[in-house]
C-alpha cells in the first residue's frame, strides 16, 4: 500500500501513484459517493498552475494529473475531454482526499479564471432579457415597443480574462460610466455547424459566470458596443466550468449581482428571450462554432444605467456575480 505524507494542506505520495490505482477505483465505482455534478477549475497552488476538479463537498481540489489526465490548460480539456474521463472524475470527486496525489484544500489554492486566454472573441447577446431591454431604452431615451423579434449579437475582445477575485480596471482616464452585467457563459465543447435546435445540447461543454463589464460613455460615443465592452480587465470569469450534464437542460439558473453587498440584479436564466438552443442553432446556420467558443448570453435588469440616477461603478467598489449551482465571482474596481 502506498504511504502518503501531508505537506501543509496538500497531500503528496511517497512514491509515484500508479494509474492502475484509479482504474481500480473506476471498476469499484459503486462504493464511491457522488452525484453527477462536476466542476472543473484552473487554479494555482505552491506557485504552480494546474487544472483540477472540485470535490463533491467543495472543500478540496484534485488535480486532473492525479488521474493520468495530462491536460495543461482548460481549453485542452474542453477540446479533448472524453466521456470515460468525465465518468471517472464524477466518481473520484466523491472520494476522500487523503489518497489522491496533490489534493489541496480549497482554502489553500487560488482559483483562476477557468479559460484565461480565449482563442477567439467572446460572442455576446445584447438585450436578451426583456426588463434589461426596457431599462437600456430608457437610459438612451429611446422608444421601446416591448417586441424583440431578432437576437442582438456582438463580440467582446478578451486578451486575458479576469480571475474570480481579480481587479476590474476602471480606465478612469477614458471611462466615466463604468457598469456591470452578470451573465451566464456557455462553452461549446463540440464543433457546431448547421445544428438544429433539438441537437444543441450535444454541443455544450459547460457553463460559467461572466461579468460583461461595460463603459457606457464609450459605447454611446462610438455608436456600437465592441470598444466599450473590450477594454483590458473587462471580463471577470469563473469560478469554474460546470459541465453541461451536471444540470437539467435547458438550465434554469438563479442569477444575481451585488455591488458592495447591495443586490442589484436578480433573475433566472430561463427568462432569456432567446435561449441557448436558439442562439447556438441560429449562429451555426452561417458560421462554424469551434470547440472552445464562449457565448455570453446577456444580462437581466438592474445594471447601473438602469437606475435613476444611474449607479455606475467607482474605484473601490466590490462587484459580485452569482449563479446558483456554479458559484460566484467577486471583483474590486481598481483606481
């Protein structure tokens, strides 16, 4: 039997743990705890970046390499994750940590944005909750008839996402109306082209939380959203990717945001005007959505511009975006 020694709150084996051990775990999976919830993380511990899975009780993080999965980035996982690997992780995430190489207490690791450098711009939905469409029209002093016949798509340039506890850049030299938008992020796991609505779920890898930070004055000045949404430090993401089959489909996630502890947004993703099936199917009719594509599905009402007077962010404000079942991200606005 292998003997493990405890180094701080991280467990290391006294010799290399053979992969066959986890094959035995899989063969004896009936004795493992568990449901099907699977949360995948990018994290840092002992100055080492790693990819891991959250334990069922969410007290521990287990590195994928402990189970013979040599992924070096979450994007590699999204593109290469097999069903057998997913099945194995669903079971080992229910095990006690003491026999798992590199298991670390959640409190001892720093959780990073799950996908740090998206390979393409993030595809975003505008005005995809009716109440948000109304408040947006009111802020712009535009007429709104309450009808949304077509989805509004735009893209968001992201060189580096912001970690779940990272800072939102205020860009105070060019931004005077900094705003927040809590959104459900959808990660494509299987290339999608001309996908009918009833097959969309087969192309979804998982879900995450995105704060679509926005510079309203920049948006309005340029008469489009790309620049005002794409400033550096404008895309907090995390804390994990919840795999798609961890929840019912289509998902019905309670979603909310808070600023300095005050609830600003509160809704449910089932209230989206254009749902995930519509979005992916429509986009894929004319463009290929590659594995790793990130879609930010729009925000509910309660953003800063929706208040009278507006409640825009300022340096030192703390913005928390919460989606029940996924977790929360909590970011401070920098000077």
